């Protein structure tokens, strides 16, 4: 029997790779700019200005590639024994945790955000991190008693 969790788990793995490709597109299109920086790898987005900036899009793309690798490896190791909800839970927790961190390197996208200690992107990420962690925890907790009893999920 295929559940909605099973479907979401199967979509989560390629979605992480898709997210990395979208962020690469943002980099090449000079979108979602990073804050001005003096690090050696800073990039000048000539379409916007002459300031060297954090390549925040590349930070996010690399994070999503790493998340893709983690999800793929998790699935490859467990295959049919992957607890339903584990991959989507990991996806949500890891992607939005990465986004939360990378937001510190991005320019604020709206003027009203400038007085806030956290960006709107960070504030919106927190519930999804919590939801993802809960889904992963629940998936692992549901399989724990079965594994101790020697039964497959």
C-alpha cells in the first residue's frame, strides 16, 4: 500500500537536487544577492552594482547538493525499509535549516525587514524545521518497536 508519506519521501530526494539547480540559476541571473563582503571568494554582480558580495546562491546550492547526497544515501542504505516520512522530514528540517543559515549572508529583500533581528525567510523557516524534525522523529520512532521485535516495517 502506497501512502502519501511514501510519495512525499520519493519526491524529497530529487527536490533537493532541483533546489540546488534553481539556486545556480539565481546565481547566473544575479538574483537573491548576498551582502557585501571582503572574503576572497566574493563575487561582483555587475548587473546590480560594483560591490563584491557573498555568493549566497552558491552557498545554498552547495547545501542543497549535500542534502541531496544525504537523502539519497539514506534511501540507498534502507531502500524498502525506509520508514515512511523519514525522507520528507529530513528534507524539510535540513533544507530550511540551511536556508535559515544562508539568510545571514543575503541582502534583505524588503525594506520593512531591516529592523528585525531575523529575516522573514528565517522566521518562515523555523516552523518547517520543527515540522521536518518531528516527521523524521515520528518515522524513526514508529519503526523502532518493530525492529526490536525483529519485524520489518
